[in-house]
C-alpha cells in the first residue's frame, strides 16, 4: 500500500522537488524585493510632493524689510500686530 506518502505526495521529489522549491523561494524573494522598492518610491514621491512649509507672516515682513519694500517703522508696526 503506497498511498500518498509521508508528505501527501510532495515528498521524495529528488532534484526536481528541490528545483521547484528553489524556484518558489526565488519568486517569493523577488516579490518581496519588488514590494520594498515600490514602497520606497511611493514614500519618496509622497515626501517630494508635500512641498515646503508656508512662510510665516513675520518671516515675510523680515524679507520685505531686507529687500527695502517697507521701512523699519512699518516693520515694527507689523511685528507688534503679529506678535499679539
């Protein structure tokens, strides 16, 4: 009575069984690598599209003062209003 054997018909495959096992292992590792690359690219793309933070109003006033668009007195008035 031979039946299915110890491993339900999958055991004792010799070199063919080893080849199938290695092929399945290589496929699984390739699938994991592709998934890791996809996740890394998706994360990097999401970070790139986030964009820089919006400038704060006081920073804008400082830039305007530095470029000469407003006077020191105007800057001080803006700073006082913004710091309230």
